[in-house]
């Protein structure tokens, strides 16, 4: 399932990053967003998601959330 379909407050494991853009993959990696890492959707706002990865909170737009596959 894609992160954009995730339920608020539930913890997921990142399965894969589904984009070929190395800059985006590198940026997500720098946030701790990579395969095997835990991610939680804190809230959904109009057009974006607030997520928790490790000790940080980040805002991802819908387009970026479509590239993150979770289980």
C-alpha cells in the first residue's frame, strides 16, 4: 500500500521508495525514510501528510506520499 492510503496514528514499515529520481531518494534517505524503517502518519492536512520517522516529524505532499510504499 502507498503511504497516501495509510491510516492516521498507525505505525507502518517502509517497504520501498518507488521513484527513479536519485535526488528525491537521497533526500528521503537523509530524513531516515528508507526500506525497513518505521513511519507513522500523524495527521492529514489538505494536500499533505505529517509523518513521524525516527525522532523527527516531517510534512510530505500527496505526490511524495505516492512514492513511498509501506506494509
